[in-house]
């Protein structure tokens, strides 16, 4: 789960919390989300078997945040990091709104949000098999990634212009086609969509990295947006500017949304 860095502040005095502030830790310091997660996870596992990093924010500058199950675990992780990664300067961070009832930090499982209903949303569990997922991931990794934005992406069919939030202009008049490796899955998704699938964007999200709230550019793609999770499950929060009309939904690995 991703953290909002603006929600934190340094604790008063020497109070300990279950959150850590990590200075000299961020992408500008040569750290990646994956490397930070691995270092924190190793420290958490060493502190207590079965412990894990509950949430993580890796900043573009030199400040990152991490959350654990208890202040004792966070303190043990901090102590271990002082030896394992002395470049990082760590202290406890305070989350002022944490005491307010907000539900669990992250669902314990996909089943914990099975009763959440979002109008217009269709969730199809196990839309692809583990074997299909592995084959898709292998085919994706053989292709070139676009690194022009903060995460790695691939575009097939119509390309999306992030600067203008619209479809990029295609050269020539030939309608772009989806590659062979994903045509079968696209046809199955098309059977559930208002329009046939003719555009595909593949996004890579490293562990602990999320994306800010946004509206997909429906004006570019008409009605119907589908998402297929590969490699890991995700948590998506849906919001509407009307009271009590939002909800968080866990999407398990290989699910189609």
C-alpha cells in the first residue's frame, strides 16, 4: 500500500510510533522502490518472523516513509537499518489522523472486500490462469518498455499521449492492431465490454508503489475501461463526489476488473 507523505509529521520529543521517516532515501539518492522494500522487509523479518512492511512511500527526492504493525517492530527495524544501511537517517514519524476510525490499513485478503459494491463495476475472479499469466508476463518482458514517465509502460493499438491526455496521432491510415501474444485475452475481455478492445496500456508498479487518484480519459476511449492484474493483487479505491458513494476493492492476482 502506498503512503501519503504529506500526512506525516515528526513526533514530539522522543515518542516512538509504528511509522518511520527515512532521510537520504529516495530515487534521487539511487534508491528504487524495490530496493527500499527489500531492505525494510529483511529488517522486519529479522525483528520478528512473519512481520512485513505494511505500507511504503519512496520519494523522488531524499525522503521516504514506511509503516509496520507496531511501534516495537518499527523501532527494531530502525535499529537494524542503522547497521545495514547507515546512509539512511531514520526516525519515527507521526500520523496525526491515525487515531480516527478509518478501517484497516490494508485488507487482510481479497475476501475482506467481497461485499463491497461499486455501481458500474464488474469483477471477474481468476479471469486468466496462473499459466496464462506467466506466459503474458514473459511476452511483455521481451518487449521494449517506455520510460518517458515515472513508471515503465508499454502501449499497443492506439498509443496514449500523457502530455495531452488524448490518443497519440498514428502515422498512416492503417488501424493499429494488438500483438498476437494478447489477442486471445483481448477477445475474451471484448465479450464483456460495450466496445471491442483496440487499445492496451501495460503499467509496471513495483512493490509499495501506487498511483494517485485520477479519472481515466474516457473521452479518448469511449465507454468501458478494463484492467487485468498480473503478478500480484492490488487495492483500488473508487471515489465519487457524492457522500457515501466510494469504496475500496481488493483485486486479486489474475483478476479482471
